[in-house]
C-alpha cells in the first residue's frame, strides 16, 4: 500500500495576467499595421512617416510593458 503521508512534488502554478496579454496583442498589431514601409496599412494606403514611426514606438513600448509583468507565481 502507498504511504498516505507522502508529499507530492508540485510545481508552483503560474498566473498569466489577461491585461498584459491584451497589451502584447495591441503592441504587435500596431507594429504589423503601421511599421514604416513594411506595414500592412502602409503597403495599401499612404500613411505619413510621423504616424508610422510614432505607432511603431508605441507598439514597442506596449510590448515591453506587456511582457514585463506577464507571469506571476501563485
């Protein structure tokens, strides 16, 4: 028979924050849509360089903030 007092080696559970996942998705979408000269919207429409570069920088910042606090130990 098994020992009822045997401790099971459980790994700590990881909690993923939903808001950070949304920030990552939004940042990635901004980069894919508005990247200067390679973005999806820039290939179809003319979007100025100021809007393209500012959206690219905003997307990178959203990715950084999203990945920074994504995982939390429970």
